[in-house]
């Protein structure tokens, strides 16, 4: 069975769906639109089946826990997909949110609301936080358990005070995807 290159996105609301569909088309990839949901509703097995049906890579898959305390459905599905032998995860976009439990992950780099790279994590508005390499979010806790080549932190996809709105081309999300693709060194089919 052939492998598929995947970009993991830790957000699954309607804004994220529209933005990721737009970005996937822009970079010549595919978005598993059925992966959207707040919280995620498809299992890891269902997502792998859909990913393997796509004609080429990269494949964008959204995961969302809707603020669920601990490991929710989104993280369970994400772990299954990321560790599947036929899935090659190129990187993850760790999306900021303010949750009650303040889950966080390590990020390699973040992109702030002005589109600038920063070593600090960012909040949901794209404003740099105080911690180097630490991103707060909803569905990010399990990313540290996975061997991912790059984790890019950004604010709330498609929002960030209109700075990432689709009518402006979602430049922050696009930059995160371009960074992941650049780091994959041409592994995309």
C-alpha cells in the first residue's frame, strides 16, 4: 500500500475548514473536509481510509477536541493517524486556543499575527506569548508524544482579528503550510 504525506491541523471548526480547503487547493494538496468538526467525529481508522483514497499529497487533516479535558476524540484520532505505517506526517500546525485546562505543546517555531516568525508561542490572536517554544491550545497535548518533523504554532485559523481571514488569502496559515512543505524537502508527491 502506498503512503500518503499528511499535514496535521489541530483545529476543526467552520473557519478552519474553509481556510484549510482554500490552502490545500492553493498548494495543490487535498483536504479531508469530513475531518472538520468541533469536536472531531471521525475515528482514526475512518480518517486513514479517507486519506488513502486521495489521489496525491499533501493531505490536510483537521483534529479538534472542543476543549475536552484530557485526551479527547480529536487527539485519539490524531495519534492513530500520525502513527499509522502508511502515513508520513510532514508536520503539524498547532493552533492556539484558550482552554480551561491550558494544554500546551512544544513548537519549533510560531508565526505571529503579523506573519513574522517567532521563537515564542502565540495566543489565539497571533500575539506572542511569554514562553519560548510553548504553544497553548485545545488539541495539542499529544503532539509531544509523536515524532513529528516540525510543529508550527499559529493563532486561531482563519481569524486572528481578520489578519488570517480567507478574503485576504489566509496568509498566516499559508505561511505555516509553506514552512512545513519547505522543511519536507520535496517529499510531497
